[in-house]
């Protein structure tokens, strides 16, 4: 099969690395890709939302399967574009159609879906500029900290957790009146704060059956001890040590089954990954958010633990035969640590040469924000490289990841030294 992956991050490199191992993969393409994907696939320099150029490449390269990495093209309807196009309608797309992608595209839609299908989540209300004063009143009724979420996509930056009521009101005004997150914050969801420990559960569904993939926990804050600004993710661990069989049974019965059944009963066609962001409160799971694709950097620890041929899994999704697959998971723990540009998640410089790849031993290096310049690998983003390792437990795996990330060098390299500190 000729396969095209849309995206350019660590998630897409990890997917490419796994798909490349399949005997069913003939030619592999990544659009636009990065310096890492360039070593195992052919990069195509087009944007993930340029559907007409994607169509041309699918036809020119006789693509048999498209795997969508990021959320943007899904929310913008790339799957629908294929289904409604005579040239593309027989090419399977891994990723939900536009209507179902609203699970990530709109926080308000997701909360309404959860309430409708009795999926446990925090109490909430939604506000617009017209109801700003009501938003202030709602904040006054809540106990701190206050959770404000831009309704639309805001590149992982649209969730604010604030301890001070005055600051929360100021930020609500900034989001609604000053368009702090552009169109993403024309509606803001305010919800009660849930105190607990977070984890992510990944589900692969063909719209009929589903498979629960390994759990993972990622670390969003830039600073040690989960301090500082939110990022796209500084590291991840899979499986989550506290996800006991009893707790996983609760997640399955209360969250996974009603989510998949809810999509079916609401007539929302779904072939792809569901990312369920959860929080464990006492001993019960609550849903924080849905994403309609794999997380990053969670992909860099989840995909390496799947032992099945990934092309066969995706073919089963395309043909609605997922129930026939016996999912096999590596028992080992996988951990990843993310190297980021100095200054990230604020302003940072690009095109810093990266060295030390040849010294890596017993770890995988997935490229996130890199590109090739004059045959050298240089930085091209805030999150640059993910160093993934296996181990009998997360401490052993993390030790390898840290040993190897220490061998990589670029100007102002930064990474958290405490991934797993709370486990």
C-alpha cells in the first residue's frame, strides 16, 4: 500500500516509524513532515489544510490510505472532502468526519455530548460576549481555582486555570471582549475545578467496534513540579502506574462504551482515534476533554507499545473489521522526554543546528520541530525532539531517556528533569 500521513510533528514521526515496519507498506509519504520523517519516508511540502494539493498528491502517488495526524484538517473536514470527491471517495481516511470532529473543535459541543450520554465530567456553563456579566456572576459562585476554556481550537493554549477571582474575570473579558484566542474564544466554557491526577486513554474505533489502546500520562507545564506556562507537552509515560484493572473497568464502563455508543446513536461517523483526557478524582474517572486524534507526546509512548502491524489495524478500521483483530501490547513501560527550544512556550529562535544523534543508544528519537537545512538537522519549532525508551518500569525507562537526551545538543536546549515526579 502507498500511505500518506498528514502532519509534521513527533506524533507523525512515530506513526511513520511504526507504519514503515509493516510488510504491507510499499511507499510512505508525509505532508509536510520533518527532518526525522525524511529519513524513512518522502516528505511532501504542502500544508495539512490545503485539500486541493493533498488531492493532487493522493492521485499522483496512487495513495491507498491517508492517516490524519493533527486536529485542524479533521475539524476543517478533510475526511468529508474525500468522501464527497469522485477521485478520492474510495481512499480510506483514518480520522473522523467533520461533524464528529466537533468533539475537539468545540468544548461546548463536547460538554453537551457528555451530559447527554451521562459521561462523568465537571459541571459547566458557556458564555459569549453578550453574556459576559453572567459569566462574572457564575465565576463568583465557584470556588477557586477557576477553569476557563476557549470553545474552539487554540493550539493547546486555550485553557486557563486561575486561582484569583479578579484575574479570572480579567481573563474572561480578554477572551470574549478582546478576542485573546481569536475566533476560538468567541464562546468560553467555565467549569468547576476537579482535583486529582490526570491520565489519557486512547481508543481506536471503526464506528462499530473499538479497541482500547495503552494509557498514558503527559506533562503539560514547562517547569519542574508542573509549574509555569502550559505547553504542547514536555514528556509522557505509558502505561500509567495507577491505572489498575479496577479503575480501567470504571473507565471502560462509564466513559469508553458510552462515548462510542453515543457517537453511533447521534449519527456521528467515526473511523479513527479518540483521545480521552481524564482525571482521577478519589477513585472515579471524569472526562476533562476529548481530542479526535492521538496526543503528542503521548503517541511517542503509546505507538511503540503496540505490537500489531499498524497497517493491518488501519485496514481493519477502514473496512469495519476491528472486532476481528487481537490487539497485542508490549508489557514494558515506555517513556518520552521532550527537548524544546529556549524560551518556549514564549518566543524562541529557530534554525539551531542539532548534533549528537549518532551517540544515541537504546532509545528512539522522534523529531517534532525539525527540518533539514544544507543537509544539517536544525530546529524548526518550540518542541524539537522526543527521546523515547523502554524499561521494566517507568524509572528504568526514564533513566535511559535522560541519559540519551543528554547526548543531544542545540543552542539553548531545554527539557524537564522531573518527568514522572508525581508517580
